[in-house]
C-alpha cells in the first residue's frame, strides 16, 4: 500500500531512540523528509545515520522538549530546512515510576512539563505550518496507561490523560485542516525497556535477559513484546493519506493487552 507521504515533511519529537526513532524510521521508509530531536548529540548522530539512507532527507536537531525556546527553535529549523511542515509526531521521555506517597509537587509538575506541555508547545509552534499544508496531521504517542492504569506508574496514569483530552479537543478545533490522533503503545522493546530489564537482572529478579524479556509478554494475547517498528508503522499510517477520514482516535498498539 502506498501511504502517499513521499516528499512530505515530518517532525518527530524525542526521536533519537525508542518509539520516536521508530516512528521517524517508518515515515522515512515511506519517503518523507524527517526531522528528529533529542538531548544527547551522540544518540542523535547514530539515529540520523540510520535514518538518512531511508529518508528523502533527514535533519537532526539537539533540543530539550521541556524547554519552550528549544521547541520553538526546533520547529523553526524544520521549516527553514524544508520550507514547511506536514506531519507532527509528539513523543516524550519517560516519567519516574512510583505510587502516590512517592511523589512530590515537583515530580507532578515535572511530569506535566514532560508529557503535556512538551506536546502543547510543539503543537502551538507547528500549527500555522500544519494548517498551511494540504495534508496536515498531528499524532501523539502516549501509552495504554491512558485507558487502563498500570501499577506503580501513577504519574503516567494520571498525567498522560491530559494529552488524550488535548488530542480529542484539537481533532475538532483544527478540523477540517489538520487531523489529530493518538497512539497508545503497550510494551515495546526500546532502549528504555532494555534498561529496565537490565536493572531487574542486577536486582536478581531474573537469571537471563531473555527471561526478563519474556516477563514483559505476560498478559499479551499475541504472546510477545512489540517491536518499536510496529508502533512506528501505525504512526506512519495515521499520518498518511490512507487514514484521510480518521481523526480524534486513540489507537492501541499493544498486542491485544487492553481489555477495555
Ligand atoms: N517502550 C514502551 O514499551 C513504552 C510503552 C508505553 C509508553 N511508552 C512511552 O513512550 C515514550 C518513549 O519511550 P521509549 O521507550 O521510546 O523511550 P527511550 O527508548 O528511552 O527513548 C526516549 C527518546 O526520547 C528522547 N528524550 C527524552 N527526554 C527528552 C527531552 N526532554 N527532550 C528531547 N528528547 C528527549 C531520548 O533522547 P535523549 O535522552 O538523548 O534526550 C530518546 O531519543 C515515553 O514517554 C514512554 O514512557 C513507552
């Protein structure tokens, strides 16, 4: 299936690794010009080198998406390089695990900055360019935690829901010019998950990495953890012409784990 995004311009935030990078790779594989960002120059360069051969063209920008000035500069750099913007994909860093008694006011505000304000500010800066495009889309990467709470992830459970309210509202406010959707990843084997498995190994919870990995498949009807590319392909589809009548949805990509 031709997704019809060859030559389009896509900006993916928090995309030097993990689900953001996988989304950038899927968009690039369909011929889009892709802009990626992250804080570590080393990770960014590695991601840019992997994406460049796939993409129409690729640009890597060092930016912290919790900093308002960085976000504005990121969108400006995109438009300066490619002359416009057709697709915005927002990803973010993770927030600390823990329950209610573990969290201070600072933790709550930091989670809000990381998960909600990063998306708000990027959308604010990108909106005029997306509206000027004849194919403008926004896709926000969140988590299945917005639909079914995950134990010991209070901040994700509580704060990410703001992004879903934003997505649903903007799908109406920005229509018919810009389509706005969310994807809800379940477990995918990214660097973040690899680190969590390594930490569990260090704590003696598992004997081998594979045993740790298998534990992430518990409760998933498809009986395995996702490949980040499987999330990236869903993002590319929602951004594409093939999803031209789809807006305001929250699409789980979780191997069937959600029961709701
Ligand atoms: N993996 C899963 O199974 C899963 C499931 C559900 C939800 N999620 C959520 O999806 C998001 C991405 O997770 P992931 O597993 O892909 O994580 P990851 O493998 O750790 O990748 C995170 C990416 O975000 C960048 N990043 C982090 N903070 C940033 C900031 N302030 N500004 C700019 N870039 C930043 C990182 O680069 P730098 O550190 O160099 O900046 C890296 O490129 C997280 O919010 C996570 O909670 C993940």
